[in-house]
C-alpha cells in the first residue's frame, strides 16, 4: 500500500498564490513520476502537472507559466507552487502516482479561488 499525504489547501483571492505538498514514501518519491490532478466541481480529474524521477516537468496548457512542480527527494515530498490563481483553478487537488501497475491517490485537498 502506498500512502500519499497532501498538505491543507486553502481559500485565496484571484491573483494570489498557494503551495501544496505531497508526502510520499521514500522509494516512491525517489523513483516514481508523481502528478497533480485536480477535480473541479462537476468535472473529472485532469492532470495539470507531472514530474519524473529525474525532475523532468510537464504541464497542462491551462497552468503553464503559473504553476511549478518540484520535488525534494531528501524530504520525500513533491510540491505544487500555484501563482496567479484564477477562480477556474478551484478544485480538490490530488497527488497521484502509479506503482507496480496500481494507481495511488492522496486524500485530496480543497483549493478555492475567489474572484
């Protein structure tokens, strides 16, 4: 069983910033690709940022230039720095990884952006 633990999200005004963290077991944080997949109200989860074990990053067009994903292997943690937040970024944010053909998700953390 792989347990991913996200930090608490929050409520911010449009244009504000927030940083989320995802704590993962040591081996996972070192060798696995980890991604952030928010689920907005009434919508399916979508991948917005992904980081590989060699720290190659990939972003959805909707967040490019605003979000930055990073990892600290010493702390077994992946971060999502979100800047210039928009109301449409409001969602429950999940971190996710795949391990031995199984998908693992964190518990989800609410991010709300007011206009």
